[in-house]
C-alpha cells in the first residue's frame, strides 16, 4: 500500500502536482483522480464505513492546500499525512454521532470472527487503527508514524502495542 516510489505512477503524480500548483485546472482534476485510489486505501482501514467521507475530506484538503506543498517530490508523503489526519478526524466524528450499539461479541472458536477483519478493526479506536495501518500496512517505522499522527514516539509505540494486543485478542477469541 506504500506510495509509488518510481515509475510512471509516481512521476505522473509529481508532474500533475507541479502543473496544478502552477494553475493548470485540468492537471488539478487529473491529480485528484490520480490520488483518489491511494487516499482511499489509507482512509478505509482507519475510518471503516466512513472511509468514503474521509477520502472526500482528504481530497478537499489536498485541493485547498496544494499551493502550500513546497516540494512536489514529497507529494505522496504529504497526501498520506493529510489522509491519516482526515480519516482519524472523520472516524472520531462518526463515533460521537452514533449511539453506542450493543456489540455482539462472538465466543471463542466462532469461525465468523476469524473471517471478518473489518469487525476486528471496528473494535479499535480510530487512533489505534491509524497507528496499526501506518505501521503494519503502510510499513512506516514508529518515528514516522508518530510524526504523521502528531504524537510523541512513545505514544505511538504504546498505541501500536495496545492496538496489536486488542486486534489479536479479538481475532483469536
């Protein structure tokens, strides 16, 4: 799930970002279309059912802030930071808006639990999902994940430990 590092996809994104920053409206639209799958892959595991909303919020933030991107070569890292922030924010907002529904926790050995990763992820807080996705899916180290989340490294490490522990308990229950 990492951003493109070489090749046509990465080069195209950087070229589109440069053109869009220079005022090319068509390039801006193409850039947003180009980035949508990447953003979606980051937002959905964090925001779950609200992933499409988080993706939309991220695209709006990219649109509004593109001129603040100093180095188009840093496009994908910059977009990832925005996507994580928006996904966590969207998930938190959705959690506050929804009444707490009783959770039917399957008993030990129930095959349904082992088959549904989404259910297991849904049991984690948005902050725990975010650090788990950044570390175990995106492949970032704790320092990079902490920087993206705007928390100290120790906080990221403890959240990651709690997220992994909670995930294992729910997964193997």
